[in-house]
C-alpha cells in the first residue's frame, strides 16, 4: 500500500524526515516542471525549485489538507514565481534610477584612470630628481618641507622643482593637444 501525499505531508509537518524525503522524491519533478513553465528558463526554474524546497519544511505546518498536496504545492510555486518576478522588476526599476549615477561613476573612474596613465607616462619624461619630488609631494602627500627633509634638500629647492614639474607637464600636455 502506498502512503498518500497528504499523509506524507502531515508526517513531514510533524518532523518525519523520511516522509519529507519521500514527498519531495515523489513531487520534485512536477514542481520543477511547473517552475520551468512559470519562468521559461531552466536555471531560474532550478533556483526557484530549490528555494521552494528549502522553505517547504516551514510551510508544511500550514498544510491543512483541504486540498491535494500537489494543488497546495503548486500554489506555493506560483506565489514564489510571482514574488521572484516582483523582486526582479523592483531591482530593474532601481537599477534604471541608478543608471545615470552609475554611468557618471564609471566615466569619472575612467577619467581618473586616464589621468593616472597620462601622469605616469609624463613622469617618465622627467629627471629622477623631479620624479622623486613629484612622487613624494603628490603620491605620498608630503608637504614641501617634509619632502625636502626626505630628499636632503632645502624647501626652496622642492618649491622650485614643483614649479619646474608643472611647467614641463604643461608643455607635454600642450604638445599632445597640438598634435
């Protein structure tokens, strides 16, 4: 004699793991098939079916036996698919709202990356002394006095070097723009 789905559901609701396994083994393929029809995508249907199976032990306590287990289970699947669609639509609307922000963020990041690349290439044209000074003042964030201490030169020399660096980098930029 075969145990009915309803009896398996009631036993599973009381914590009978074997009954739960038997019920899942019996109804999993049908549940997956419905999820596939509801979503139209195999991977999404697999995820949805797994989500339902994970939530099923908690939901079994609400099974009253008024309807067949398959009817009850399919109602859970339809609700889960609707919830998933609503969440996806909400996420899409949110993404559209943030689209301009993301586009601007990416443009700013690209511009900053381009500026770093340009500066790295332009620094290659500088003498070692000028490059060291620029790195200490801009990259390391040292004051001119601190950079002077590190380099063992006067703060006035650091100020002159920074002025010379600005002049040379401006000339490199001008040459690029006129080319």
